[in-house]
C-alpha cells in the first residue's frame, strides 16, 4: 500500500479553487509546460481595464500593488498550481487532462458553461467552492484530498482533539489550555505550525505497527518528508496551505490576519467550526486507524460528507433510484465516443444524489451498476472491466437515458 501525501506545496498554492482554473484550462492533447503556463496566465492575469487589478488579486480581494510594494509573480502562481494539479493526479506530465479531473471539469461546466469568461471578467470567483449552493465542488476536492494528501485529512482530527475554539498563532491562542504538546505554550506562528505538522505525522505513525510498516511501499519517501518538516524553512511553507484548504471546504474560518516570524510572514487566526469537529470524530473512527484511503472513498466518502456538513440525506428508496442517479452522473461525464469509466459516472451520480437529499456511497453505485435491477438491466452496455478492482466501462442506451432524464426533469418541476 501507499500512503498518499502531497509534497508539492508552497505558500503560493493556498487555494483549492485555483485548481478549477487549471482543470478547465487543460486540454486532452499534451502541451509544453511553457505553453500551458501561458494559457493559465491569460486567465489569472486578466484585467477589466489597464489600471485595474489582475483577476488573481480580484478573486482574493487583495489591493493592487503599489509602486513600492512586493512584486506579484503570476508566473510562479501558474507554475505552483500546475505542479499541485500534477501531484493530485488532475493533469499528467504532458499537462493534459487526466480521467480523475473529468468529474470536476464537467461539474463546473454544467453549473457555469461560460466560467472561463466570467473568471476573466471578475464576475465569478473560482476560489470560492460551491459559491451558489450545492455540495459538488467540496465533495470533489475532499475526494482529491483523501486520495492525495492524508496529512491534510489528519488536521481536523488534531484540531478537534484540543479543547479550544480557535486556532490563533498569536499569543493567548490557547486560552491557557495545553498546546499541541506538553511543552511551553508557543507564541509564534511557526512554532504552532510545526507542532501541527509533527502531530499529523504522529497520527500516521500510530496507525501502523512494525509489521504493517513493511507493507507501506512509499515509507522511505514519507520518512524523508517528515524529516524535512522538522525544519522551519520547510514546514512554514507546508502547513499554511493545508489550513487554507480546510477554510475552502468549510471546516475553518478566518478570524483576522497576524504577522509572525523573522520575515513577518502574514498568516491567519482561524475559528474552528463545528464541521471540523465532526470531521475529526468521523475520521478517527473510519480512516485514521489504517489509512486505507481508497477504501474509505469507495465505502464512506458520502457518509462522511453527510455527517460533517449536517445534510441529513436519506438512503435511496430502491435500486431503481440508485440506477437513476448513476445514469444522471453518466450524462454529466459521458464520452462523445466510446464507453465511460464507471468511477467518473458513479462519483458524479453520488454528488447529484447528495445535493437532492439522497445518500449513496460509491460502493452502492458500483453494485447497482454491475448488476442493475431487472427494470434497468437492458438499458446498460458494458465493454470490459475487472472484478479485482470493481472498475468497468459502460454506456447507457440513448433512448433509455433520454427517458431517465425526462423523468428527472418531471420530478424537479
């Protein structure tokens, strides 16, 4: 087994939503790194007028740089997020779109077909997840985090274990409670960040005994990364982005900006929201004991979302209802030519179901997709797969899909 962790992080790559721009900018065909970064720069550097802020500043509600202010390196922004997208498996080494990015891309395009234009015109902010309601973007980024960086997923548990209401890197942060270790209360942002990072590695370490460690194929890489994170020059770039990602998915909230460290790096104090505590409790029970991340996503991702965000979604009434949502998901991500991977259709179908108050985990989607109820069995065609990993390719006959979609539209009226 591999323990997924992300080392391609810096204080530039603090917003998950920026990956939406990367995914929509990517094409199926490969392109040079320089060419892809140029495409990104056209979006994040777009201005409405010559004196106005570039889109990247406008999205973050940051002021235009003054003559004596720090230079904004948009090329670095494009490069850092391109690398992060590669690390998370959204684009490949040729800077082209991977299958894992199709659900996110399709969801964005269906919600806002002219997203790219709206981003350039500063009329829509890609950094905000699910800005106009729904759960799709949060769900998709949680799936990315669970399969791409377990250290971020350990943070809600670590924060929820402390009897505190705020994560504030300033003095008086802990309100006289014990900090993350038994030592002296930290007074600096970097000291608190270091304890968070080391605790995250501790959570991973405690999940395995010596026998299980031998099964971790990327153990040397993980140990090397842990050693790097003991140094201030490293962890100061790797903790703040992970905390900001938790802000993006609604587990933390900014509670004022603070400056700390010898170079006066600007950081944030955070209010720990109730979803963070619920996430910590759920992950302690179902993920942090063995870090079987793929299994967690397959069997529990949508139960996790339902619990953390207090959605109160109900189980489906029948397998026919599950199949209908699988078909809706298929409609979102179906290929123009050939069959569609079940994973993309199941993920999108489960998101659409959750947004309509129905809780269906991916395992149930796969089960019904492999063996549809009798009334739906003739609607689906298969073209290969494997019982070893549950994956398969399929298509739904156009006439049947049209009928299912018509039924969905009548139900929504």
